[in-house]
C-alpha cells in the first residue's frame, strides 16, 4: 500500500504545477509582504483605559475617517495592558466565570463594548483594489451556543460597521439552545445578560434575525438551519466571537461573482483570548493530517478550510449538498465540505485581502449533550463517504486518543475501527449524483504534497505561535519586594514545572535568583521557566511553567508604581497577608501598598 500511494505523490500533473507557480508568485508578491510589513504595526491607540467601564458602544473612532497605515504607526500601543484590571469582587467573578464558561477574558470583552477599531492588517495593495460595482448580496449566518453577550454583539456590530449597506442582505443569528439559565446563579453574569438579545435586536439592530433552536443541534446542523432562513445571494458563515476587518466582504464576493462554484475564506486574524488584542495572522492555507485534524500550511490557496469562516453562493451550497446532517455538535465538517468542493467541481480559495479576526481559545468551553466524542464520529462519516481506500491510512487511533484526552485505552481497542458512525447512504448518493472525482484525484491534483506517513506516526498539527523565535531580553536581575526586602525565587528547583514561587533572602551571586524580562513581557527564572498564572482562578498564586510564547497568562508588566502586574488576571503580585506566613506571595487587587512593590535589580 505504502509504495503505491507514495507514487501518487511523485506525479505532479502540469495543471497543478502551473497553478502552484501562479499562486506562489501571488503569495510572495502580495501576501507574505503584507505579513512582514504589518507584523509590527501597533494596533491603534483608541483604548483609553478608564477605571470603570459601562457596557455599550465602547471606543469610537474620533472623526469617522478611514484609518491609514501612518495613523496606525503613529498611534501608541493598542489595548492598555490594564484593560483587564480587577477592581472588586464582581470584576473577579466576571473574569473567572468568563474563563470557566467561555475560555477567554470576558472582563476585557465586556469593557471593550460592542464597537471597536481593529488594525487594518491587509497588505497596502488591497487598499488600492477596485471591486466590481455589481456584486451579489450576502446573508451572514452566525450560529452560537452559550456565547458571551459582548463577544456576540461585537461580532454583529463589526459586520454592520464594516459592510456596505447595499451588500448586506441580513444577519441571521442561530441560538443553538444556549443554557443561559445556568448563569443566573452568578450575579455578575446576570448583569451582562440583563439586556435580552431579542430586545436588543428589536431596539438597536436592523437586518438582524434571531432563530432559536428548540434543542441543541451543534454547529453543523445549526448552520444549515441558519442557511434555510437566508434569502441573500451569498451565504457567509462566521463564528460568534469574530470581528471583521476593513472592507472584508468585497474581496470575498468578487471571486464568487466571477465563478459561482468558488468558495472563499478570509484570512483568519488572531484575537488573543487573554487580552483581546487583535493581531495579523500569517497567510497560510489549510491542510489536514492523517489523524484528520485540520492544520495550517504556509501557502494561500487551499486544499481545505479551517472551518467556520467562509462565503459561498447560496444556491451552490444547496446543489453541493449543504452539510452532512448526520454530523453532531463540532468538528470534521470543514474537511468534509472542503473535499466535496474540490472533488465535485468547485474550488476553494483563501482571499488575502479579506481579514476576519477570531478569538482563538485554548480549550473548547462546552461538550456535547451526551458527552460523545463528536469529532471522531464526524470524521468517521467523512472518511467513509469521501476518502475511498485512503481511509485506511487515517490514523484512527490518533484522532480518537487526541479527542478523548487521556483515554489511552481507546488506542488499544481495535474494534473502534468498527465503531458505528450512522447511516451515510444519503451522502454517498450526493457523491454519485454530482459525479465527483476520486480521493486519489484530489490528492494528486489539489494536495500533492500531502505526505503518506505511517499510521502510527501522525503528523503533528502545525501551530502558528510555536514557530516564533525567542524574544529579546530587556532586563535581567533579581526581583526584590520592597516591603519584605526579599527576592522572588522558586520554592523548589527552578526547573520544576508547576512549582511555586516564594520570597527568600536576596543573593546577588545566585544564578537561580536571576529573572529575565523580555520584549514579550515574560518573566523567565534562571533561563528555564516562565512565571505563569492559572487561567481559571485569578486568586491562585503564580507558578513556574514552560514558556508558551503567546502572552496572556505569562504576560507581566513591570515598573508602573513598581507593580508586577499580570495582564490576563488583572491583578498585582504581593507579599501574602498576614505577614506571619513569611515568604508567600499571592495575586491581589492593585493598590499603592508597599507589599506589592517590586524592583528588578541587576
Ligand atoms: C473551528 C472553526 C469552527 C468550526 C470548528 C469545527 C474557525 C475560526 N472556527 O473551531 O467554525 O468549523 O472548527 O467544527 O475556523 N456552536 C454552536 N453549537 C454547538 C457548538 C458550537 O452553535 O453545539 C457555535 C459556537 O458558538 C461558535 C461556532 O459554532 O460560534 C464554532 O464553534 P467554536 O468557536 O467552538 O469552534 P472553533 O473556533 O474551536
Ligand atoms: Mn470559534
């Protein structure tokens, strides 16, 4: 099997290489440049930190004129690091419950309000593009389950604020049977939801329809329900925690107008789950690995799509068989529709001039109603419908173990290969009706670089952040607490992951007391581990963890009022009270007391 399949990857047909040459040319002349030149652009300084925030419109652009790059360059840093500062118990409750329920910083999200400006992350050349006058109208479909109100409304308002009126046919919100009742026990939560969504829409939003599912359907059937209510010419699907960027829609509609069998995805920019900072993402294209996990590849035109964010001619969506109704809750639908598009006569493009930000969370904050592993179920369905003999190459064990966390025993149960995935006859009938190509054709023509690896060694998904080089160190020295006159050190070995930090007598000779503070605002002890906060409980003391390089829980600001301020928990490090428990530190609400003053001394 191996040698036969390997051969497929050695034959590149002429069509593919010509296409790739063109795409690579475009990539290097447009996309990558865009990425490099905009990488360091600060996000515009519209966030004035105010001690108390009210809900509502958030920060507004002052004169309403479009922001230019020089404005961006001139503007001072983006979100004040103190936007997430905790002032009282209620703030803490919002933040901690927010992480628990949504896996991102809801305190910051609420304070940002429903409108904000995001940096224009497009390449300069995108701004000079001229798009056809006559373009199809769009219905935006946003399906949500237990979404934070502020994130959902910022998604909706970003669309209303940045989409030409005549092209926006409607926005359809599908509430996938959210369990709002569960939040009522928490006063802070209740406050955020007091403004009922129906009322808000009726009073403030035109063109927005709300559909409520009678029972939890999952995002796949949820999107189909949304689409069934849509009447615009093009369907655009978004997640419920996105912010669209400048002129995002025109470049998506244009290729669809030219060829209605073109399905397009925007570039998905990154909104940090911990700080809500919006930053450009490198241009990549979607791939997958043999564990059937979506992964990013570094080229802009795409064998697969990431998932939720794409635009497609509405009639074509139906002709092509919508989604697989038998897929539950989450996962796999992106690969299924990607294979179907390419194999059945369409094409899938990532459009570098269209940018949409998405809050990338470290974990999914919800499960499926019965606790089933829907990713495995959905993946099995798509493999059996679309992947022909290649499905035997899928490392079933790999994705099952990944999805079911530690439950290694699945990997030891070969009968999983025979796990029930439901009736797929309707999907096979679609494949026959559309006379789709074989999976071999797809691999040969659309994804020739896909490596066939041993089923027991699935390729690792590629994560964008991991590729970054180590940031520059700005300052080195001991961290002395001014009240206690003691230095912050590891309680045990500084190399012990998860270890606590405590205060001990300062010793200028001891390399294990040396902290490095770098440009990413990380604090690294003895060159080994980073000072890190648990995301769930802002009251927990910090600990030492492997540096992950993505800010948030490892992002500290130093200096102002001599605070050691933790950006994602919005509190300051202090000597624990009462002082009798000598040497212990904890996170507390920032104030002027000497117990929270620190100096990094060389
Ligand atoms: C990614 C996709 C997502 C989807 C998923 C695979 C992006 C940016 N995101 O995961 O769109 O393709 O991969 O299935 O490409 N939701 C419901 N009901 C549910 C579960 C989720 O309505 O039972 C909503 C949820 O509120 C959100 C959307 O579906 O708006 C996508 O879910 P997600 O954000 O948890 O998925 P994500 O971003 O991890
Ligand atoms: Mn999402």
